């Protein structure tokens, strides 16, 4: 494996429930175990998925997945997370053994949450996404989905789900590698091949 290539480092995690809005708490919990994660700009994170059970909670039983997106050369720095307990807003999660996966190109990619500066203004959000796609030389079309909010340091931040379509294989990989918007270590701007059940 080329160590410069971006890969997904995937951990199985076990626990009972997590808040739907757990991006900042997950980032904080990981940073306590891996201090370098706090300042690392080359790593993205996917929010842990589960089944919504009400009261703002997800069930993650029997097993869920924690995914980092990073250059292969960084893998050794993250292996010590295996076997650790994460405290995510008072919810306990045990981290298992990791596996690695290459990025897969797809003509349509989806991100559950993308946030930009001044993202609360929809038109400015669209302009910034257009600018970033142009900067990455991506000509695909984007569609805004649901307006979403999440908390960072107790403050509400606004973002949107986002679908980017009509991508070439090369554009698809570039978008997955770089993402869009900010707060990538809190689960934002993480693009994956779109599945119809993801909605938009």
C-alpha cells in the first residue's frame, strides 16, 4: 500500500446508545487518548451510525463502526486506540481491532453533514461549496439536503446534508480524500458512495 494514499481505518465499536449529535463529544474523547488528533489536519472522521430509538439517542447494538479517513502513513499513530474505552457524553463505547479499506469511486457521493463558515446562510453555503468544488477541479453537480444543527462547545452550528453527482472516478476519489467544509474531525464533510436509503 502506498503510504501517501488516503484510506479508511475502521474500528468495530461496542456499546448501548449514543446521542445522535455526538461529533464534538467523539472528537473530544478521542483527543484525550490520542492528543495529536486534536491538531491533525489530514484526518477525517465519520459519525458512528446506529438505529434511532427516540429521545435524541441511537442504539449501536450489537456492533457499530468508527471510521477514520487518513493517509496510510498515519495508521501506526492510531493503533493504540484499539481496546480503549471512549466516554461520549456519558455513553461508554469499547473500541475493537481495526481494519483498513481503500476508497471506492462512485458517480454519486453523499455526506450526512457539511458545514462552512457562515453556513447558516443557505446562499453563502452554496457559494462556498461551489468555490471548494472548483478548487478541487470537480465538475459534478451538488444538491442540498436537510438543514441540520449540531453543538460545538455548547453552541449550535448549522450545516446541511449534501449529494454530489455526475462524478468521474477520479473526481470521486478526490472528493472523498479532501471532503468539503470544515470540522472534519467532528464527522463533517465525510463523503461516501450514496445509497438510496441515505436519502438527502
